[in-house]
């Protein structure tokens, strides 16, 4: 199981939100690339990046910071937030992004996502509110069940699915293991848990399932409730 530390970008800064609400943004660094370098020094292999402004605008908004991060670390990068067309996907891949996350567009135009999977490394982001898919930077709840959307990508060639329980996100209230397993079993695709991770107990719970391929760690690191070095040691010995 991979641990993917997260950097959310808002107005060029590294922030964390609660429940995905932009007005809850708490700034953790003015230099996100320095945070990325810290993750690399701790032994991380991956970095999970989100362009929050882009998620709401539907187009890239933090390119300068993304370029700085790419230039200053050797981590494998996955990036999401407002990616709606092939030109943007290609632009990010040319920049050195290993995996592109498609969220809202996966619900609105699943055939586009399936087509992109043939040429690029694509991760589908399934964010859910009360079990239903949330879109447009989590500002809207759709009528589609998250598990039904996961089933639609069962044999589409996606690299992974990231599933986020929006109600847990940024709350340090514990990861939703059951929801993660529902998505993993519905899709048969490598599934990455996101939202609510607090401490080593959450990492152990996910490891124990033997069915979860990764976990995104955000606020737990920034607020000091999870020692990332210890978490990396745990997963590397399992």
C-alpha cells in the first residue's frame, strides 16, 4: 500500500480545507515545493497534488507552483483539479506529471475518460457526499451513487480510483474504510482511500484489509497527528 502525502494548492499556497469548502482554507506553506521536498526526504515515492482554484474554475490555475514542485523534487506526481480536456492532460504530462486525476468529467463524460485511458495514465477521482458523487469542487451532489460510477470504470484501463468521503475530508475523524472497500470491490481497480485520515490506526486499518492500494494523507501530517516517517516504515514492512 502506498502513502501519498497531499498538497492542495490555493492561490499559489499549500492549504488544507475542511469538507472541501474553500472558505475553510488553512495556509500551511507559502512555498509548496519546499513541502514536496520534505515529503521526498521522508521517503515518499508519490505526491498527490490538487489545484483547488482549478477545480472550481475548470481550468489550470496554479501552473507556476506545479512547475516549481516538478523542478525541485523527484517524486512521482499525480495531479487533479479542473482537468476537463485532452489539451490540459497533455500539457500536464509534458510537464512531467505521472498521473492525471479526472473527477467531475468522469461523471459527466465517462466515455471521454475511457478514451483518455488509452493514451495517458489516468486516475478517476470519485468524491462522495452521503454515498452520492460530488462534482464541481464538491459544490454539487449528483444523483449517481459512487459505487455505480466505480462499476462503470471496472474495465476501462484506469490506473487507479481515488475515493473521498467528503464528509470526512479535513476532519481528522478517521478514514471511511467501508466506503473505500465498496469502491474497490465495485470497480476491481486499485483503490486509494482519501478523507479523514488521522493517525497510525487509520493506516493499520487500511493495511489490514489487504484490498486498498493507497491512502492520501493531508491534514494529519500538517496538524501533527500522524508521523509520516512511522507510517512509511509500517507500510514498508507489510
